[in-house]
């Protein structure tokens, strides 16, 4: 979560991953208000306003999935994320349909 290189990765084996991710982001949002530096599991360290920007990027990606839109996200420029992104799109469609 909150990576500059990875999109949110939803677990296809678990139900309502879009909702679970939204809940987790909301909880992280409270913590992010109190941190100056973020060390994500993958990607570069973020400091200052970049921390909130990462939270906003993950929220925007999940919000687009929830609406049924294809997210406009710079992290999707990496070809190897096409498969996980497609899986996320399919999960979101099944959750809403």
C-alpha cells in the first residue's frame, strides 16, 4: 500500500477486496496525518506531502475501480502490472454486479 511503483493489489481469493482496500486506506489516512516519512513495502521512501499524495493515488485508483472506470494512474505505465490490473478490474466488476 502507498507505493510509488505498485498499484493496489487485490486478492482474487477473498471477497469484496475493493471494500476491504477502501477501509484499510481510510484507516491509514488517519495515521498518515501524524507521520513525516513513509517506508512502503515496495518502492521509494516518501516524505512530507508525498505521503498524502500516495494515499490520494491509492484512493483514486480504488475509487475508479468502484465506479467501473479504468483508472488513470501513472503506475500503470509498467507493462508487468497489466495482469494484476486486469484482475483488479474483474474483481471490481463482479463485486458491483
